C-alpha cells in the first residue's frame, strides 16, 4: 500500500481534469492504496478564467477525501502547503500539469515536499507545451520540470515535448483511460426526446469548451460542403464558449447552414453528457492542435465512432479505419469523412471500438504509475 496525494483540480471544480483526478483516486483506493486529493481553494483569479464559472454544483465523488488547500497565486500558501505535505510524508505526490500559469505554485510545493527525502513527486502531464502560447511559458515549464522526479504522459507527442526540457527524466506513456463516470448510454430515441430534437434527423456531435485551437470553424465549413448538405445531417455543438461566439455565428450565417447547426452553448453537466453522446451517430474533433483529448474517451465509453484530425496524439488514440477516421485539419477532408461514414454501414466501427476500449482501463493507468515509481526509485 502507498500513501498518495493527488494535487490538482477536483470537486467543486468542474471539467475533464477534475473528473480524471477523482476517478484516479477512486481506482487507487479500490486497489488498496491510501489516496486523497489536494485541490485548489483558488485555481484561477476570476478575471483570468474565460468561462462563466469554474465550479460544478453537483455532488462530490463518493469515498474520496478532497481538501481545498492550494492557492495558485499566493506564495505564502505554497510554503504552508509544502510544509504540510513534507510533514505528513506521503509516499507519492501526483501533480497535474497543463498550464505554465500553475508552474510557480506547483513547482515550489514540489521542491518543499521532496526536501523530506522520502516523498516522490511525479506529474501527469496533459500538456507540456500549452495550446495557446504566451511569453514566459518555456521558463515557467522548465522551473516546474526541474522540481519533479518523474512523468506520466498520455501520448508520444507529449513525451517528445517533455524531452525538450529533460532528456533523461523517468517517463512512462499511458493513454487517457475511459471516462466511465458519465453513466450508461440511453437509447437514441430517449436522448433525442430529452434534447427536444427532431427524431427523423441524424446528428453529429462537437463536444467540449470552444477555443480557436479546437477547430470548430473547420467543422462549420465542412458542414457547408455539398456532400454534407446533400446528406441533411445536423451538427450539435455542445459546450461553452471560452472566446467570443460572434465569429462562429457570423460564419454560420455567411455559409447559410443555420438550419443544420444546433448550438447548446453552455457547460454540459455530468448528468447531461449521456444524452448528447447517445443522440449522435458520430463525434467529430476537428482540432488544429492537440495532445490528447478526454472527449475521445467519453466517445469510446458511449461506443461512438469518431473523426479526429492528424494533430498531436489524436491518431494514436483513434486509429484510422478501426474506431473512426483520421483526417487532415481541413474542411474538405473532414466533410469527406462525414460523407463516407453516412454513405456506408454506420455500425462498421463497432468491433474496432470494443477492441480499443480494452486498452483504456483505469487499472492500466495505475499499473503505469506504479511502474513509474519503480523507475524513479532506481534512478535515485
């Protein structure tokens, strides 16, 4: 048994990273480790957060101890949390890293915890290099990377980015596990009725918060291609805008596709996720840049084929012709895949999806973490 503390988002914060941390803690507890989460009491100052709220008003996950402790902008807090963790001497601290803004807080805490000469600090990297680059990112990430003992990444692309900062740090690759905490699928009829959509139409789904790198504009242009128009298929855009929505609505108006685009532009709560994925025949991720995406693992959970673009690590997770399509980030290529899917047997990816799902269990992730711990111990 290991005593493990996860430092990162968790209830009452919302989003995929929080859901991942909570599910990981539950898996570790199930396997006999003593796991708890230290989350933020201030994650982002409100003026830096692009959405409407950082918080999820649902229930906390069962059985997981979550302590709101870390203030991302208060150095005195970093000192106090570092001292607290150094004193309680967990065997392992797992930090989540996705944004250089958090590097000072997490890097300082990591250094102080490790000074007890007992605790190992490893990081699950969602990104090493952020999607939206800012001055100082490289310096901040280098500061953070130097504070930790090892890394777990979810794709080869992220490992390649990590190696630019550390050539020899112990590192393991373990793909993002299935998001199996979003209940079970419902019937298509029930989902469409719940969303108040016409039963006769077929739907594709863009899911998740909307930022430029997610490529929604490419998908909107693909919806205007003749072969897609002729299909009559409709697009559900389900997610909150993290930037101005005006350019997207203007584009839809310009393309004349407003009758086939359905915007549900709010944060989709956990208990609503099943309806969107159960209503759709196909999930499209038209990203312009990516590392990996939790959306793919929700789609796998709901047995949905996907179209992903050939950027970052998406093609590692959704192999072309097995569980969907891998195309270039181009409207014509995306449209071609949509048309190919609906012109053939829509169930032809079912076997490939079931096979791939077996690779993305939470037990495989914990095996990878324990393997990383052994590598760090050998390197010490």
